[in-house]
C-alpha cells in the first residue's frame, strides 16, 4: 500500500544565526531561531515522513523542551524518522519540497540539498525535488522575519519502491 505524507515548518529569523537548509550550510545574514539547528527544510521532511506512517509530528518525537536536542543536527531527526519508516517495511518513492524565503538566492544550493536529502531518505537524487519560492515581500516570510518549508513524500512497500530505478 502506498502512503503519502505532507509536512510544514516555520522558523523565526534573526541576525547572527547560521542558516542550514536540507542539511546544507547557506551563506546568509539571517538564520533561524531554533532549539536544534533550525533546519526548516529537514523539519518539513521529518513531518512528511511521520505523517505518511501516521506517527504524529516532529514535536512529538523530538520536543524542543528536550535538552538532548539543543543545537542538534536535524539530519539526525530524518535518520530516526527513516528508522520508523523502514520498521514498517516502507521506503521512499519520491519527495518534493518547497522552501519559502525572500532571500538569499537559494537555487545555487539546490543540487546539494537534493543530494543530501536523497542520501538521508535512501533514494537516488532524481527522486528528490527541492523548489524555492519568495513570498513576494508579503507576510512574515516576505519581510524576512521567518522562513518556511513544505514537503510531500510518497512511501511504498520497500520492494515495490525499488522497482523501476527512476
Ligand atoms: Mg522546526
């Protein structure tokens, strides 16, 4: 049986914080305020994976009240979510995500982000797509007060998802 999940996350932006997206370090004057490394894209990925297996959300599994997760590399959250996915005999078919940020320009980082996420969820790079949108200067993302990400992921039984390499 196929399973689909969607994920969303938002982080406040502040000066002097390191910006990481999809596990990739991004050059930026602003970065996320967060308990972990604040990687909004990986958090949306985790929410999508957990959603697809009916396992709640990132806050349930990795609460920001937990000192163990202070400054944590969010790749660890994706890896742990993938353990839960595999435990159910499932694997990722494909993953599609959007980052909503007014600046900086993110397209130069697209390939690295897609490659990093593909590695984390165990698929070839062409099965991961990362899109970028500005907010047309509207709302918190448009004013650079926040950065947002959305993600959808499709899961299939582990054997089936390996059929047809692309
Ligand atoms: Mg988050």
